[in-house]
């Protein structure tokens, strides 16, 4: 009986924690929707793209809409999602044929994490995907000039750090140097945002090649032990 009560209390505490995370996440999503910091840099907040018609899923960004598990052990941070033209053309959802996403699925599968294609319905997501820049670049397609440095500052300072603190993953994997710098900058900042929770001990690794290595060995190790990699 006592065990049942203890289990019940533990379950309640877990439910409260999940509810609290959801509330804080939705507050962050609303803050992102209102953000205009990158407007003068010719980047577009998805909430301002075609009057926000595709920004209605309640997620921090279009990549998180695909994988947005707030309790994930693994967080993957990309540089930016793509252009405004690509976003409109695909109605705010990734293409299933996108080469980066195909590779990520294969790499995740190599460490026994299976995720569905972006356009397939899924009951729940296994990991948390996000971008260091949440705004959309001008133009069409996925490639183009790197967004200006200040956009990394704007989006990462306001949104990446709170996401890492909220999800509190065991491992953060970044794709490319810019995403790595943004995440690293977040983890080394001395100032704590309001709420004051500390940075999780996540292992940080970057670059497409090291990304492969990371998912095959270091991330697997980090996910198993929860310890930061050297
Ligand atoms: Zn921005």
C-alpha cells in the first residue's frame, strides 16, 4: 500500500514536471512568434511568413515540429532551417527527401533510435531537433549565403539556451561550426536568464564528420551514462 502511494506521488510529481515543461515551452514559442530582432537582417520569423499560416503547430521552429520531445535525452541543433521560399513551398514541413534529414535518420538508427519521416504521422517523437537560427533566410531552397553573425546572437541568446535548459538533454549534438559556436556560447555564458536553472551537463560535438563519430560512439556512450564527454 505504501509502495502504491509512493508510486502515485512519484507519478504525480512527474506529471507536474511535464506540465510545467509544456507551459514553459509554449511561453517560449509565443515569445519567438513575437520576436522581431532579426527583421532588419532580412530574415523572417515564421509567424510573419504568409501571416503565420504555417506556424500554428505550437513549436519553437519548423524542425522541432518533426521531432520535439521535451524530455529527450538527445538534442540535435542545426544551423538554420532554410529559406522563406522553401518554407512556403513545403507549407512549413520538411521534405521527406531532404538529404540531411535522410542522413540523420540513418545515423540515429545506427544508435537504435528510430524516427519516422517528417510527413508521416507519429505518436511521439524520440529526440528534440532545433536550429540555432529560428528565422528563415531570404530566397528559395535550402542553401544560400550564411545568415549574418548577429542573427546567431539574436536567436541563440533568446531561444537556444532556454531550449537546452528546458529539455535538459544528456547529449547535445550540433551540425556544423556555426551551430556548435551558438550552443557553446550558450553553455559558457556566465549570465543566467530569469528562472536561474543551470546548464545541463551535456556533451557537445560538432561537424558532419564528427557528427557521424558522435552518434556511433560518443553520443551512445553519453546517452547511456548521462556523463559529459571530454
Ligand atoms: Zn531571429
